């Protein structure tokens, strides 16, 4: 709930500021990677996994003070005057004061304490030439130091109303040469060491995550798929009954009953996919069934984010999912399955960051009955299972009665 509310508030600020809504997600991601690398390099900052998660979450509030800045200045095209820049600089104090005005019991919450530090001091610089208080070196809390560097990197590599985006290489060069102010030398080393990973990760986020985020914070059940004839802002009794009948309560995708009643006799399916979660028993045995449930939920939502509204995602049973495709070109089909595999492979569960998830995917493409396509896809999935974290596809050729394997 903290992450959701911070995301909502942060996006309000960012959209008003004329910046990409991805800025918050980028700063969160960069902050997390920097902190993880920092604890690998030095014991100077004894940060736990919980601390890293807390700081990364609180980073989303770093610019809330901008909500008080006039649109004329905030979205000005071109260079700010000295007077306008002084106004912009007030956002750091304003953001901190907003949090300090909360009831005392809320001010003492760890998230608020860290967010207040970040709001006030994320424009301080290691040499003391930042604002608003001119703090120097380790006078600046490490949370604010890291978010400051993350904020600058993303500001450089993102397009703004007043500038074009710099390349990853140009941004690194500018930061390391001190063109954007002085930063903690250890953090600069961290940035250099995660640079390649960071560039790849942010490119993936920019191209895919906006859609995934929208889908993950909307209603978990896309009622348009079930109730195209009704588009109410509330659930009717009939809708609630259908939800109970056809939606899996854990993952919010379709359930086995929906598959049995709607697709068993279908003969117009273009392609079918069977997905099995790798090492699921090991996850349950070693991390507990609660972690196993989270894994299934995250994988289900990831699969949903990779397919179209016209495709059906079904929890077929246990840790097995089925996807049914209609009217999809073969090359797009291949790319979607690889995207699913790659997206699951990148998933991280905040409370269990060491837990790696992967799936074995089997696909069958070509006209045929549900039974025929399922059997072929299931066979392909078991081939993938031999090595795990793999996609295997067969193309059914009705004329030749042959199969091509990938």
C-alpha cells in the first residue's frame, strides 16, 4: 500500500512537471542498484535488505515539493532566470516540510523519516556546494546521496521540455567529470560498476514497464474480457457470480473451469502455450507457501502484461498456466513467448531478492482442435523442462503432417 500510494502521488507530481511518468520508476531502480552495489563494496554503510527496500520506496517522493511550484516556471521551455531557479530550489524544503507537517505519530514512521531526508537533501553535493543547507560529505544522509545521483543520471538520460536526452555514455562522462556537481567517490565507483546493467535495465523499463505498470495497478481482473456487454464502474451481482466462477482467486487470471467450459470444443484457436514454473516445489519447501503464492501471482501478472487483451491466460492447475491465442502472426507469437521467459527471468521479489524465478514454456502454432494444440504445447513444455528457463515451439503443418521445432 505504501508503494501504491507513493506511486500515485509521485506520478501526479511528474505529470504536472511535464516529465515522463517513468522518472519515478527509473530513480527507484537506479537507487536500488546503487545501494546493492554499495553494500558489496564497503561496510561503511551497514544497510540491510529492508533498508534498501525502504530507501528505494521513499525515493519516489523526492520531488513532491514541486507540486507547489507554478506551472510557468516548472514547465518553462528554455533556460531559467536566476530568480526562477531560486524558486525551483525551494521544492526541496517544501517537500520536507510537507512531511514534517504530518501528525507526530506518522512523522516517526521509518518511511517518513527517510523520505524527509531525501526530499530535503537530494540536491546537496558532496563538496558542500548543493542546496538548501550546504551540507558536505557524510553530513548528507546516505539515502539522500544515492537518490541525488540516481536523480541526476535519469535527468540527463531523459528528454525534458527544455532539453534533449543525453546518451548513457555522455551522462556517465558528465557525472564522472563533475559537470553535475560533486558526488561521493564510492557512489561514483558503484555507478561505473553497474553501468552496463543499468543501461540495459532502464531500456527494458522504458520500452515495456509503462504498459506493465498500468496493468499491475488497475483492477487485477480485466472485466472487459468477461463482460464486454457491461461496462459499469461497479460489479453487478451477476458479475460477482461470474468472477467467482471463472477467476482464479490467487492469481486473478482465468481458472481451469473457464478453460473447460469455453475452450474444450473450440476449433478456431491459432496457437496455444503451456507454461510450468521451474523448481516450484523447491521454492515452497525452502521459502514457504506464502512465497510460493507470491511467485505465482507475480508470474501470472507478468504473463498478462506480455499478451494482448484478446488472448486468454489461464491458471490450468498448481504452477501451470495456459495461454490461448487467436489470430496472431507466427513471428509475433515467437517474440511474445521469449518476452514472457525473459520478463519472468528478471523478476525480483523484494522480500526474497535471492530467489530466482524462471519458467519452461512450450508452444504450438497452427490450426487445430484445442486438444491437439494442447497436447503439442504440453510436449514442447516438457522438452523445455529438460534444461529449464527455455522456450520450445512446434509449428503444425496440416498439409504435410510435419512439425518444425524451435
